[in-house]
C-alpha cells in the first residue's frame, strides 16, 4: 500500500518531486497518464547511438520506484473538444488537462488506499496551469482538497494534510517559484537525474504548432463531433494538404511514416507510386477525379521521379488497384505551400 501517488510526466520536475519524497523513506507509486496525445510512452528512437534516450520505465527502474500506466483516451478527447478553461497558444487545454490527470490520480489513490497525490508542479512556472489561482482551481476541481502535494513548491504553499499529520516532513521539501531552473538543475546534478529526463510536457502534441494547425483544420472542415480515431492517428504523421473543404491529402515523409500509414489505409483510398520509389498518400474525405489527379501530382513531387515529365500513380483501396493515373509531378513550391496545412 503506497503512501503517495506521483504524477510522472517524464520531465525533470516530476522526477525531482519523486526523488525528493524518496528521501523521506515513503512508499511511493509513480503514475503515467496515457492521454493518446503525447509521445511520452513511445519507445526511444535510437537516433543518437552515443547517448540514446531511456524509456520512462527504464528511468523509473534506475531511480527506484514502481510505475503504473492509466489510459484516459476517450475522456481526454472529450475534454479537448470542449475545455472548460479554454486553450493556450495552440490547442493545448493545459488547466483542463491537469485537472483530468489529477482526477485519474485521485481514483488510483482511492484504489491503492494511499494518503496523497503529488506532482512536479512549480508555482509560477507555467502561465497556463501553474499560477497560484490555477493551482488552487485544479486542486478544488479534482477533489483532492488538502491531499495534493507539490513538493518542489511546498514551502510557499499552504500545508497539506500529509504534512500536517507528520507523514511528510515539510522542512525537507522545497520552496521553488518562477521560471528559473537553477535549483532544479542543482538537485538533478546532486541526484544524477540530469540525463534521465525524457522531455515530459515537450512530448505533448497539442503544444506543437504544426500539429495544432492540423487539429484546427479538422475542427473547421470536419467538425469536432465527426473526427474519428483514424483522423487523430493521421495528425501525428506526414505532410497534410487541404485540397477542398471535404478532402485532405496526407503524404508520408520517411520510411517509418510510410509503414505507419500502411496500417491506416484500410478506411481510406490511397495513392502509391508505381515503378519508382516514393511516398504513400492517404485521401481523407470525399474526392472526385480532379482532386485525385491533383493529389497524384503532389505525391509525384515526393518520389524519385519528381523531375520527370510523368509518373504512374496507383489509386488503391484495401490493397486493390482501383485506377492507374499518369501525371506530371507538381513542382510549384508556391502551389504546394498554399495547400500545405
């Protein structure tokens, strides 16, 4: 039975909060909230052979705490469509996101018969979710009044129930405020955590400008209630071109995306280069012959035949060839930029 449940984002602050409480010999459980809109649980890419990034599970094992994953995909999508406290700069509903995660943590706290939930939040660090009134609001809305501990800023916040009861020694906690990272870096160096952070909040797709542009495009042309899981999966990959109000064309950018998109073609018509290596392109929405031709021309631009007079492109559905088009690859940067989302 753990004493506390810690929300782990993989970022440095949540790891520091965990490590800080581990100094008090508490029984702690790390909790990862799988929202479906973060790459936090993605395996390391291995792009850097000298110092590859650890997975979050490896980080937990190195530091020495158990880790549990809770999936909230459906609830999170419902929240994104209509956030109570609105969006940030992009389609990031930061305060609503925090409240949803805390509610999930509160449920785990009850299931595990734990005494409190803790996070790596720092007072004043994030303007969309960590100002004082926002910290109070999230604690109120999630139902953890008095049982939500922020170890990194505890000394500048009211004492929580676990501190008042003596379960947690308040004097051994921190009083960090603002956006400076000096104290966090010093603690990370002291405990050997500098190289263990796996980016945390930076893994959130919703704060990515390109992803947000694509999401807003879907909101505008398809409507929030009509977006399906296939649409959401496609947002993460490829180049996205808006060909009409009812048709979007997504082109893979590399071999890895090509393979991912193969698994997403079952629900869509798609285009594939014949005779020469090239990308694969998914037609998402309602098309007509003129739009299919335009899409084929775009796909030709991302093939080995991009400078040729013509290229053969196959229109397919369920791995079956529907039509073969012979088109000239689109070479106008101006046209491509105008269509690119």
